[in-house]
């Protein structure tokens, strides 16, 4: 099985190392210092799971270098801000793909399949739900500190059983991975968590847990959650809870305490002064809220604050 991983951050290297440890042939699209580090050292997965190290990993810095008609799967593990560029490049260089190649998107946010569906069919484009804390102590290493089961499915109603071999590979590397026909429910569960915590923690320079100890941030978070539930109810999508009240119970009693000391990826992006993934998070809530005529005022305020910070970079 030949797999191309686009995006060599913590999640990309974690996935690449996991499937390569089970004898999949992997290649990585990366650039600059990251590409050089992988060429020199290979890739390594450390942290919560069995440690794996893979040497002699092919690395490509341009799409023109990538072998033609070679890959069975393409994993998209980049920041969502790169999706337009990646989808356009894959379309321009679509001879990289076989007729049967499948694209699996492992990213934060919702609707990340849309840029790829401009060029590829519903039978080719799938989504993965990944909840992980994966840092890079070095450019070629993924250190996994937080993890929940990976889920694979289609937002377009396609049968995800065609991804069974990928789920089996990841499972054999000690990371639980399942197939689901309800990927939208799980992606919206992640959206509820990320949209509520990520931008607010970045704006205020606070951990997830610290946000729950302030009555003013609690009110903002509760309003964001209420708005997202109204958007979900008005849209064709569903999530795992029937009401915002039901979700808040588990959010404050279980989800936030388990990640009390965590700083969000949005916080890390702001600290590095690079664009965030806010358009795929609260930006998507705003887009759907405007489409279905629901109140998204709190989401819009948080979104605008992040954009106001980004514009200074």
C-alpha cells in the first residue's frame, strides 16, 4: 500500500509513522527544514503509544517530484489554511493519483472536504476525526500526549467501508481507529469543543481549564455552545447530544478537566504569529448560521477578534 502524507506536523508524522510501522510504503510532502530533518533522521513517534522509528522516508518538496499513478491514499494532515493550495495542486498534478486513489482529510474544523470536492468525486474524498495532542520536540518527531480514537467516514453519504484497510493498519500500530457512517456527529462534537475553547484561550492566553474559572469567560463559552446547537438544528447535520444543556454537563465535568492544562493550537499559532484555522472553526459556524438564519453573534465576535490579531502579523 502506497500512502502520501501532505503535512508533516505532529499529526502528519504520527499518522505516517503509525501506518509505516505496519509495512505501508509512505512518502511525505514537506519543505525546507522539515524536509531536510526527515531525510536525515527519518520519522519517529513517541509519547503515549509504542514508540516507532522509520528510516529512509521519501520526501518531496514539489508536486512535480512526486511519482505518477503511485499512491493508493493521500492523507491531508496540513493546517486547514493550506486546503485551497493543496487541492488546486493535486488537481493540476492529478496524475499523482490512480483512478482508485482516496483522499482522507485529517484536520480540525468542519467542511474541509469542500475544496477537494471542487476537483474530485465524493467517492474519492473522505474525512477523519482526530483528537490528539501531538507536539514536535524535533521536526521529524511526533510526541503524542493526548489522544482519542480516530474515526473515518464520509460527509457526502458514501460507504466508508472502503477505508477498512486503513483503519486496520492504524489499529495494528496501537492507535484505535474505527469506521463510522456518522462522521458528521463526531466532527461537530469536536467543533463544539474547539470553537468554544480554542479562540478564547488564544485571545486571553489561558489554558482550557483556566477559562472555566472566570464567570465572564463562562458566559461567553455558554453562549458559543448555545449558538452552535442552533446552527446544527437548523442544518442537515447532527451531533451526539440532543441539547446544549446536555453537552455542557459533559463539557464542564469531563472534557475540560481532562485537558485542564492544555493550550490550543490556535494559541500556538498566535504565539508563532502565523494564520490560524479560525475559518474552519467559528468561521464555519458563522457561514452556516448565516445560511440558515440563526444567531451567531458570539461566534462572530470571537472570530473577528482572532482576525484582528492575525492582521497584525
